[in-house]
C-alpha cells in the first residue's frame, strides 16, 4: 500500500528541500512534479489540498531511500509513460516511437509520495 502525504511549501522548505537530489547528484528524494498530471492528481486528492491552494511539488522516494517501496502509486498519474526498470511495479513493455524496439515504461511513480502545496 502506498500513501500520499500533503504538506505546505513552508514545511517542505524547512524539512525536505535539502534532501531532494538531482539527476547529477541524486539523494533519497526526487522532485517529479514535471512528469505528473497535476490536474488528475488534484482530483484524486481533492479533499487533502486546502481550498484555494495549488500543487507546487510532487516528491518521491528514490531507490536509495530507506522509505522506498516498489509499489505503484496509482493515485499519482504521469502525463505520459516514463522509462522504468523492468522490475518496477507497474512497468510494462511499450514500442519505441523512434528506431523500433521496445522499452519498459510506467504510468505512475512507485512508493509513497509527498505533495507540496502553496
């Protein structure tokens, strides 16, 4: 089972900002906001976001995190399928648009997710 924790931007800055890595410098958390369909996510968790606030971050645990879970979080949809490891929960094969062949992709991140609002 996966969860979605909703926190304020102030709480994110105080507690998590320094723990979020980048592609070049990974850490236990990753900012996946750009990949997530925020409109659908908002509908899935509408009762958890304070009225009038917007989603400004979607943070996921990386495989190096002690809190990582290899369980698809189906409440958090991607805008389009993302490359995935073949052993990732929810991963499936998809034909490549360019050059033929297949790759593994996923429609959701895995594990618990932290949604940041402002």
